[in-house]
């Protein structure tokens, strides 16, 4: 039983005793008529005391049930706090990982920017070589001095085509990679 319930029972007992004592004092000062009243009054007081004791016992049981519920709630709150702490730690860990990923993406973007300017220079050079090769091919076709030259293409044309395809493939691949990285950083 809790302290407040014990205190209430003590106060109730003192009040009941006071009532009984006053009834007894009143009963002694009256005639025999009050003796018959006294018995019924005492029965009423006893009945009241029994009712009060019954209510007190019910209240004590309810208070005990409340205490048990509060303890259960406190245990659940501790569990929730533990889960919350784990989630907080996981979020901090994830934030660190995301920061590392963002730094890596930035490094890759910077490398792509550097590579794209180099690839642009290569592409420009290949275009220049290709235009020179076209002019040479036109001159060769125009002169038609030798049939074997017409039958066998120049090695430079093969080299030019190979370089052009290489640059085209890698610039497309790097552009696609750069776009996917920028899309990933947006999400």
C-alpha cells in the first residue's frame, strides 16, 4: 500500500474513533431511551466503517494496478529511448557516409572536367587531321596518277579513323558518367 493510502486509512480511523467516542459520551448522558438508539447508531457507524474499509481496499487495489501500469510504461519508454538512440547513431553514421560519397563525387567531377578539356583538344586535333586527310584524299582522287594508290588507302586515313572512334567513344562514356553522377548527387 502506498504512503498516501496508509495516511488516508489513519485519518479515517481517527475520525471514526472520534465519532464513536462522541456517540458513547452522548449515550451515557441520556436515559434508557437512547440506549436503544445507541445500538442502532453504533450499527450504522459499524456499517459505515465496513463500507469505508471496503472502498479503501478497492482504492488500494486500483492504486497498485496503476503503479504496475506505470512501471510497465516506464520500461516501454526505456526501450523506445534505446531504439531512438540507435536510430540517431545510425543516422549520424549514414550522414558521414553520405559526406564521403559527396566528396568522392566532387573529385570525379573535377577529374571529368579536366579530362573533358583534354578530350576536346584531342577531338579538335582529330577533326583537323581528318579534314587534312580528306583534302589529301581529294587531291589523290583528282590526280589519279597511279592505280595502286587508288586501290590501297593511306595509313593515315586508318589512323585518323581509329583516333576519331576512340575519342568519340570515350567522350560519350565520360559525358554519360558525368551526367549519372550529377543525377546521383541531385537525388
